[in-house]
C-alpha cells in the first residue's frame, strides 16, 4: 500500500485539497496521511483543523510553527520552525509521496524537509505567476524540489517544463477548486443567509484582501482606499473574509473588524467561511472584490465578475470576467461600476479545467513508478538533458 502524506497549512489550501484527500482515502491501494500546520492550529485564524476533523479525516500529525508575529522576521522564523517540525513528522510517518499545493511559506518548509529526507514530492499549481507577491519565488522553488507536477492549465505546464522539469512528469490536471464547485451542493440564498446570520440585499459584494508582499505602498493605505471605494456603494451589502497568515495580515484583519463595527449592519466578516459557505457566497453575490486567487480561478466558473485589485495576482491567466485595477479609490470604483454594467457573462470561459482534477491526480500518484524518481536532470527544450562539461 502506497502511503500519501498531504500537508496543509491554511484553510484555503485545505478547501482545494478536500476532494483529492477523499479520493486518496477511498482508494484501497493508498493510505492517506494528513499533516496539519500553519494557521490551522492558530486560534486567531479559527483553529480550522477542526474543520478537517469534522470532514471525516484523521490528522496524522499537527506541526506547530506560527510565532506570535506577522512581521517579515517573524515569518522567516516561523519558516525555520516549520522545517524542523515537518521533518520530524515526515520521519515518523515515512510516506512514499508528499503532496503539496501552491506557494505559501509553509509549503516551502515542507518541500525542503521532504527533499532532505529523500521523499518524492508531488506539487500542485506550479508554473503560475503572481508578480505582486513573494509567493512567485516560493512556487518556482518548490517546483525545483518536486518530482511530479500537476498544473492547472497547459500554459503553466509549459512554464514548469521551461524550469527544467521533464515533460513526462508534468501533467495538466486543471484546478482542484473546480472539482469543489461541481461536486458540492451549494446552499440556496435563504439557507446561506441563515448560515452566516446576515441578510443580503439587492446589491452584494464578497471581499477578500490579502497583503501584497512586494509593494512599497503601506497596507493601511491600501485598505483605506478599498474602504473609501466601497463606501461609494451605499446600498451594497458586504461580506468580508479575513486574510491568510502572511506578513501584515493582522493589520488588515483589525481594520476590517473596525469597518464592520461602524457599518451598522451593512457588512459582516468571517475568519473562515469554510468551502461550502464560501462557494455559496460567490453564487449569491453580484461582484467578488479583492486580490485573492479565488477571484481569478473560481469566480469565472460562476459567470460572475471579479474586481482584481493591485499586482498580487498579476501574471495569472484570467477570464474576460476579471477586471483588473490599481489599488486606489478611483480605480476600484471604476472597476466595480464596470463589473456591475456587464450585461451577460454567460459566454465567459474559465481556463482552469472542467472539474476532474482530483481523480486524475490520485490515479497518477498511485500508479507512477517511483524508482529513480529522485534522480533529476535538467530538461532542455531541444529534447536532451543538460550536459555539464567538467574541466580537468
């Protein structure tokens, strides 16, 4: 039986991994190991490991790593703790393959630990670009430490190959989030309002804003510009979801809480909506606003417009329903108005797949021959491995 360790460090990442984990769990040829770390174990971010347990998964290891700091040095120290803790967990669990998704610093720690323990790594969502965030460098670094690759589009597959990975080990799976949308029975409007204890109006926004980690603009100024733009739409009801555990996230969360308190019932905020309520929210709002990858990858599937603010997601492939704007009040206002003026988005095509990613990924990690997979050569586009001349 092949042992598959899935490592997750945040609520958003777990939501994407959910159906893949279910596929692994239901396959008699596979044994699922769940290693939980990062914000899952932090009360400030909702102790979301409880959601994993409620979904029927047994958590094999919990790795504490978060320091009580979201400064750059605090994040760097947390990364060091994560490498130590995850390395110990992997040594105890001794998996045959480690599955990692995305580009967060917890995933960088897991990749480093797995690499030194000589465990093959399957990486999901490689080859993408987010030019406004440090995630870009992390994602490409994890690609180089990984051995099997599952990309969300053919273009991203080409980029992973461009990084020197062999085409035989790079698969186009599509995005796992589309599986979630297709497989889950989303809440109807009344049930959704009951679940979140908030009444929607004639105009509704869903807002998620994460720190833009490669900008000189102060986070406080970015958020104030966003709030000023939202205030221009006085008849809009607003649902905020809080940012992930990144440098600067606490300030954003604090400002959102203050904004909600002053909104007199016009706005509400959640540390974690969970996958079902979050996707149901997209279904029932008019516009999704912020700088989350969800606005690029998931929202177009619902034929809903996205206002994508700033450079955090710059470089990602996006559907025509995604409206990009700068992070100032006027640009955000214009983008929201443009989103609301779009008459029909029925013809919008989402480039991120059709919702069959989980089964495809599970089958590959179950059946792929692992002998000698750790011995990687740099693949050249002309079809031969890079030969390094030694000088004597």
